[in-house]
C-alpha cells in the first residue's frame, strides 16, 4: 500500500500503482468525471498514470490553471490529428498551451493555408473529440524515436529529438495520431466540447529568421459550448476596449513610422492625462519621503558594464553610440538604477541618512523585436515611475511593506481591485542566470516572503521569474474582462550595491553595504495607461479624465453664455470645453458620448434665462437642470469619492 496526501492534509491508503483518476473515483464519481490531470509531488501527470510511491496528490480540473493548460495542450494534439487527416503529409513543429488556448506550428508544404480553412478543421476536431480517443503515453528509445519520424519524414521532430536525452523520450498517441511529447494530457478527447480557431500567422522554426517560416494556427477549446459563447463575447468586448482603437478615438497618443516603430508620442489630451498620473504619484511619494531626481537619457557604456546589464542585455539592446573620441561609447538608458547608484555615491552616507529614496519618472529605451511591438503595452521607449531606496539590512522589510502600501493605494485610486501578488524567486536549478551570492539571495527572498505575509497579500510563488540581480514582488492585476496584467513591481537587490561599492558609515563607525529596493507602482506609464484604458473602456475616473465636461449650446446665440459658464467652471479648477460646431444638439450629444466625456452641459433659452445648465452624464442620461454651483459641487463630490 502507498500513502496519498491530499491538499487538505488528509492521508489515504491505496494499492501501489493506483492512478489519480482512481483516487478521484474513490472520493466521488462526479469529481472523477471532471479530473483532467493531477499534480503529483509538484509535477503535473496524466490522471491515468500509475503512482508507485507515497505521494502528495492534487486533482486538477478545468478550474485549475494546470488543468486548463493540460486541456489546451491536449487540444493542440487534437488539432494536429485533424490537420493530418485533412491534409496528409503535413509536418509539425511545436504545439504548446498558451494563456488563452494553444497553437501549433505546422508545415503544409505547397498548400496555401488561410483562415478560410478553419471551419473544416473545427468540424473535424469535434468529430474526433466525440470518438473519445484515449491519450496513451509510451516511453521510447532515442533510436526508435528517430526511426519513427525519419520514416514519417518530419524533420522538425527529428530536430527536437536531437536535443533530447535517451531514456527520457515519450510519445503520446490518440486515435491515428502520434506525437513526440512530454505530456501530460487529459484522459481522452471527449472532454473537448467546443472548438474555435482564432488566428493564423507565420513563425520561423526555432524563432530563427534563417530557417523556414511555418504556419502558426491559434485555437481555443472548452469543456462546455456555453463557455465558448461567453469567451467569444468577451473577445468582442475586448476589441471595443482595445487601447489602440480608443487611444486614437480619444486623441490620446499616436505612432509615426518616420519617428520610429515602438516610439509613442503623447497628444495634448494624452499628455494631460499622463501628467495627472505623474502628479498623483509624485504627491503620494512626497508624503512617503521620496526625493525627485532627473538623470540623462544616455550613459557611458562602462556604467552598464559595472551594473551587469551590458553582459545580460547588451547584445539584444540598442547598440552603443560612438562619439568622435576614439573608443568612447554611450548607451541609450535601458534602466535608471545605475544612474541612481552613482547619485547615492555623490557624498558620504551615514546610517542616520538612511533610508535614501530617489524617485524619477525616467524614460528608458529597450530594443524589442518589431513583431513583438503592440500599442503602448510593448514599446521601445517608455517612462518608468521608478524609485530606488537605499537602506540598512534591518530596514528592508519595513521599507518593503511601505512600498506595498503605496502600490495598493495606486490600485485603489484607479479601480484595480482584483489582484494577486506574485513572489518571483530564483530558479534553484539554474543559478547561473543570476548574479550575487547565495547568502544575499536567501536574505532578499526571505524579506519579500515575510513582508507579503505580514501585509496579508494573496500570493503565488513563481520560481525562475526573478530579475537577474534579485527577487521581486510583481502585482498581477485582473481587469474588468478578467484578463491578467503585470502592473507594479518591487525588487530587493543586494547585488548592485556590491557592484557599485556603495557604502554607509554605521553606528559602529565602520563601513557597511546598503541594500537597494527597486520599485515602480505603475511599472511604466505607457503600459499602465494601456491597461487602464482597456479596464475602464476609456471611461476614466473623473479626476483623471482629460475633459470633465463639454458645453453644448443649442445654437450660436448661446455661445456668449457658454463662454461665461466655461470661465466660471474653469476658475473652480474643473476642466472642460465648448462644442461650437454648427450641428444639431442630438449630434453633439452623440459625439460627446463617443468621446466618453463624463458630463454634457446643454444650454438653450431656459438655461440662459435662469442662469443654469441642463446636465447629462455619459452612459446614464439626463440629470436635470442645475446651477453652476450645484454642478461644481456634484463634480467635487465625485472626485473626492
């Protein structure tokens, strides 16, 4: 018999060789019908795979992230089976699960493939799914794996096998399709009840532009047809909220090919919104003891050699700028921290001076591949709400907790209520990716874990996601559509102070090394604004809205009164404009709704005679007549809330 420990801590005994599916069946038939895979001692397995020793087991369903991943990876195999049936001779690259479904890279040979082929593939996938084909795992030798795919004529699988170790190669078969795969997979194809192919694109094999371009087909599947319907409705809503679309309609930002790909330019309304965000955070930082600084957009290459950024990112960044002086090279600033380290060294520091908190809205530049650029969320030039705190080791946890408070204040003020704190730690099996001693990493990781625990954050731990110089706490925010974004980051760093030889004089009159905390509540202004636009569909909080109201005179004879209203409201520090166009009032109202201006003030005979305005609220309609004082108080109350 073997002991199986379940997530609630209970221990059950089963015969050696029992599978997770059998464990589920012993609990309830309903649970067994929904189990897609199992986590056995921290590794995701097929639910039908025999368990041979005492183990901790978590049964995975569609409601678990690992369950979804297994479901979608299995769906990639199902799509490959359909493709092979419909288009004999198709060759296959890789077919992983992704956050929103799956894809498979395929080589159709001479066949021209397009989205017009989607319907036939979807139909075939459902046909195969209904046959409830079992996913069967088989261990094979490297020689047999090579023989199989040589006979099949699939050079992409042979390329993958070349990098695998003999004795650790597995095949998975469902129906007539066999694939090279580590797994795991769902029990059978019958779990797939709804299929939608979403997109087709090109992808170079192994990401190498010198190799053949394959066809990448994206898809998504669900265990219920109703869930696909809901998903497609969400996709349509996401299109309406796309920050690129709304950014253009609301005249917030633009891109120009002549200026350069991935280099956003903020239009007047977007600049006003951006500046309000900057002022909002600057005020909060000032109360928390931060000092604003400004550093150049470039730095000598040696600055980044010292910091270690050159070795890690130099080859993939904008290349050095050469000057007329022989051997002198400068680097477009990819991050602000090395500059701030030099600022710390400007003068001797005592333990009485610490913590030192430098804050900067610093614009940085990072070379992103052109195919990865996406609106404001993936750009080549962006402004970080960056700050670096230099403190004594015994101050780290308290400073970290204060930064957490600041991040949560930002989220609350802007309506982000659904978030998880991701503790990103070093990969314990591949420490070569990181700099610094094991001792410093242990101290830094402990400080983050303890601070998050003491603040009562809902956390998840991800190994291998740390920065190369230290662990971090990333805030994963869900927007109004349930999509997850990484906003806000806090990082503990014992390594840059070592590299830059930063010091302070302690109470013992000896020299000590400070600890550095990197933090950015917004992350970057560009990405934050993009997420905010999509989260609120362009309906910004009133305090942040570029225009809080628009005055709509019914005809030109009311324009003088409209100007008087505008002047009086502007004197109250409320932002607005007048629509002077010679258009009917219905058209003016519709256009103001499209521009998502929070309030519309309509002016005609009655309003002018009584010294009032008729107020409409965006998305809600008529609020009735008000005096300017009443309207002013209405806005102040909403802004205060």
